[in-house]
C-alpha cells in the first residue's frame, strides 16, 4: 500500500491543484499513478498472478472531471462509493471501455474498486452477527503467516444428534480479489439462518462447515489471486506439508479430520471469474468417472434451476487436477463427495443483467436449496417425489442414461392408449397454496403432449407439457390450493404422442389457503430478459414480485 500525491505543478505548496490517490487501508491495491495534465491519469496495480484486483481512494475531486485508465486490469464498469459502504457501478458513459472510468464527482473523496469490497473487518462484523445464532459455532483453526486467524463456522441444529447428519463444506475467497464470491457466501449464510420450517429441517439433517476466507492474508493485503507470500493457494493442495501454505495446511488437516468421522457429501469451492457469466467447473469423466460426471451435472442443474441469471450453456468442463482442493478430495475419497468450483462473475450475466450484491445473495439462497435437493432432503413444505415414491401401473421401463435426470434413474414408456400409468402422492400435508414442478430428461422421441393429471383434494387439473424440451430443470406445472389438510396426487399415463418420461416432482408451499380471492394489480414487478431469445418453445420467462401475488401471464404473437 502506498500514497501518491499528484499535482499539476508537482509542488506540495500548490494544494488547491492536488488530486491524491492512495490505498492505505485493508484490501487496498494501488501501485503507481501518472498524469500529464491532472485530468487524465494512468494507474497500475500491485500485480500477482492475476493482477485484476484494484481498490483505491481518490481525494480532491469534488466538481472535477477526471479520467482514469487502470492499465493492469480488465475491469468492465467498476464500482465506486463516496462513503466506502454503499457502492454503485459506473454507468456506460462513465466507463465507456474496459479499464477506464471518467466522471465529475459530487464529493471530495471517492473509493473505486473492481467490485464491491468484502474486507476482513466487514467479515468480522458479519461473523459477530452470525455467531449470535444458536445454530452457529465460530472457531479458529490456527493462524496464517501474517498471524491472521483461519476462521471456521459450524452451522447445524445442536438439539439433534450429529451422527446421522450429512456433512457439507463450503469455502470462499481462496483468490482474495474475487469479492463476488463473498457476497454469494453471505447469501448462503442469510438463507441458512432463516426462521423457516424448511431451513430448520435442513439444519436438523446437515452439518455445514463454512470457511468465509480461505486466504485472509491475501484479502487483508489487497492481493488478486495469491496470499501475501505470492502463493496461489488454489494450487497448493498436493504439496508436502512443509511446502504448503499455512492456510491450506490448516484447511487440509481439518478436512481430513471431518472426513475421518463421516465423509463430506458436498464440497463447494466459491470463486469469481472475469467472463461475463457464472459457471460450474465440471470435471471430465476421463479425470474422474462417468458416475461422478453425471452427479456433477445433476447438482449443477439443481443449483441453477431457480436462478434467472444462470443457464446450462454457462457450464465449463476441465480435467480434475491433483493440486486443486477438489483433486485432494477426489484422490482421497473418490465419488463419495460431490466437489465442485462455483464461479460468479463481476460484471454481468449471460442474460445481460448486471451483477449486484442483491442478485449474488440470490445465488446464495438457491445454493442452499440446490444442495438440499441434491441430498434428497424432503420436507412437507418443500417436497421432492422421486421414483422411490412412485406407484407404477403397467410396463414402465427404467433408465439411467444421460445427464438430465434426477437422482439415480427415471421411468419411461412408449406411447399408448392410457392404460399404463404412474402416480406420485404427497402424503398428508397441511392446507395452503402449493406450486407443483416436474423434472424430466429430454428425448427427441419424447411426447410433445405429456399429460400431468394433478389432483388436490378432489380438484383436478390436467397440464400438457412437451418433454422434448426443458429437460434437467424444475418446470412449473401448476399452482393448487388445499383448503383443508389433504393430499396432492400427480399422475402420468402413456396417452401421448411419444415416449412419456416420469422422473421427479417438487411441491412447494407458498402460503396459507384463502377462501376470499381479492384481485389486485401488483404495484411493481421486474421482468427479466427472456432466454433463449428469439422467442422459441424453450424460452423461459422470468419475473420478480415484491410479494406473493396471483399472476396471469399472456404471451402474444406479432399479430397480437
């Protein structure tokens, strides 16, 4: 960290002409600043392997236009703040090209960063808040080379025995400049600590081992991808102990300790990438196994199914390497652990929506539900019905081919006259409004008119869906209301124009039943860009309401 004072006359006596750049605070990153006219500035960063991260303060800029080029980064519309708390993104005109921002600032002091910072001090504030929960135990595994603590949270319901609980490990900020990963992690914590029946059920059945900063030294000292010593800790998991960074050694030993009690079911490695889309790094079957490869896709599909910012074409594949933490887990525990790197972007998603802390929180929320659905945790208010729950009538076939089906396999049957059926029953659930979703694997020979017959306490609905499209995701079928406690039954038959696929269903409680339907127009809503576009049978239309509303969606062609 260093302070650079620049003046048109290059003399400290002419203080009215000064513009001052500095990064003399935690996570700050600034190397050099040069100018020829006190309007145009060129900035370089303290670069490590990536060199992307910057975070600095400029003073003396009120009502002054300046243009800054950060020559050692690749930022697309960085963030700025007048109070170092509330950050906003430069507009397109204020950041007309990569690595450049220009603006007449309204205040004397402004902070500028690649993305909104998530500092060590801010983490300590959040840890104090989270630790106040009865479900969180905060501990220190040890200390880094710069004597910062490696902090661990264990989140579970202590009123239930640990022996039968599943184990999940989530860590973030191995690469310290990847601050979106911390906001993603923050969203996970928010969801896990909600006062909610479904989340409480997850806490009763899972122990979450949570590591918000894998690289506190790098975060504190403003590095991009390394610790203070210049080590990329992401690639430090296969070295001898005496050649391993302190943070990784502490994490590795802790992982061994946890696995010796019960092997982790899920391990998530949160990162961020410069590419304008999120991704999962799915490991090829050649470097793992066909089974593991399929389970990775199943997990990824569950994770993104309710996210408007993530589509399957965003996925990435790579060979699993020994030096990654996933490689360490694979080499020691094989396919017992679903281990994946989950990356969020800094700028925008593939649907064009710009990244904000708020939509990164949404990644956190869906991460929790995706993990639970992958682990097949089913609660009466978030029910998962799969093949084990099916009542089969007729000669249905079972398959485990492909990457789109849920759990271990799925049922299918040739087109027929309706004599062969399969049904899924919720069991007794409380009165209320429920959304019903179907999951299937696509097939070119699949029916374009599969009929889902939904019965909610005698109120029947038939919904037709094409199973040629929209596979490997939760597809909304209908919303039903149980005025009294009862059962929801979902049935499929072979009465269709192609293969009928029966895989899994999800039933989610949305609120209490109401006998009086007051029709009100929503005061505000957000409609997301359609994807794919141009509009076609696979296009998903997604919107967000500020509160639960009844929705009627009409889609018109070009003729109205």
